[in-house]
């Protein structure tokens, strides 16, 4: 259903993104990414590594490294996918927000809500 390929949207070192290998219907589960949570107090250590660009907030007191393809979805303010945090299963569950065509890159809004247009940390850093 999904694969990793080079993405023209990725500004990172590795230029990767998640792409659909077949048509994915709106609402369909795309991927369940297991998490490795850690207390927010430990984030200062992660900030010294490349992992800082790939972690997600995980509740109020934790941050999480997403396994599987979870940390490889690129950002868009017009996403075609969304995610829900499943605390019971310790996963981030990615769903199609719109119909997604085969070959299309699957994009999420890093703000967590599909329609949130708040500036992201890496755009703010570019302006400094």
C-alpha cells in the first residue's frame, strides 16, 4: 500500500517521503506506527541529534520516536492524510484524509490538525 521514495518536498538530508502504491480511499488506515515514548525532560539530549527533526509530541509529558514509516511522512498545509494517537496501543495511526491516488505522496500536517495553519518550527528557523 505504501513505499518510501525520493521526495521533491523533503528539505532534509535524505529527501525521502511516503508514497501510495495503490489507490487509498478516504478514511482508510494507511499505517500503524509503534512509538518509543520518552519523558519531555530527556528531549534536550535528543535535540543534539538528527532525531530531533523526526519526533512527535506524545501527550503532555512525553515525546515519541515513531517506528515504521511514521517519521517519514512529509508536511503539507493541504494534507491528504491525518493521524490519531492511539495511547492504548502506543501507536500513531495514519488515515487517508482524502482519496489518494497510486503514486501520490502521502502528506500530513505536522501541526496535528489537518486545517491548522500555524507556522512550524523549521519555517521559523529559516526566517531567523
